[in-house]
């Protein structure tokens, strides 16, 4: 079961991380420092909001997942 999940979700996670790295490289070349600072601020606030409002859901699903039956 773990191997199957890893084979399914692993590439999706890697693709997301690689695309974020590619975007970072492109963004540093195309936009100036002020715009990059604003982009960094927006991404940071978005990540903090995600952690605050949906992080508990991921944790509870991992902890309690599959025990409902």
C-alpha cells in the first residue's frame, strides 16, 4: 500500500517542487527587486494562511485516517 501511494503521489510532489524552483529562477530574471519582494510577501502570507487554516486537516487525516470503520 505504501509503495503504491508513493508511486502515485511522489511524482506529483516532485513536479510541484521542481515547477516552483523553475518559477523562482524565471522570476528572478524577469522582475525587479521591488516586485520580487512583493511576490515573496504574497507567497509567505499564503503559506502561513494555508498552514493556519488547512494544516490541521492534513494532520487529522494522517492521524485518524482509516479508523472510521
